[in-house]
């Protein structure tokens, strides 16, 4: 994950999620990490809004 430090704009992450233009991507990054570690939907759901991750 250290290779991701300094990412500006988060395009890699919001495009992975399915957006075709820049959006706030902090919550998407959590989903991206969960997907990469194999725990998406088992422990962490896929979400793009911070409020959805609070549930």
C-alpha cells in the first residue's frame, strides 16, 4: 500500500468503482482495499459514500 501514498485525485480508485469523472474517493479507497485483500462483502461492503461505511 505504500506505493499508493501521494496519489492525487484518486482516479485509479473512482474509475475502478465505475465512475467516469472525479468524485470524492476516500470511501471508495476503503472498498478498493477490501477488494484487494479479499474481504469485500464478507467483512466490508462495497460503498462510495462515507455515510454508507458507517453502518
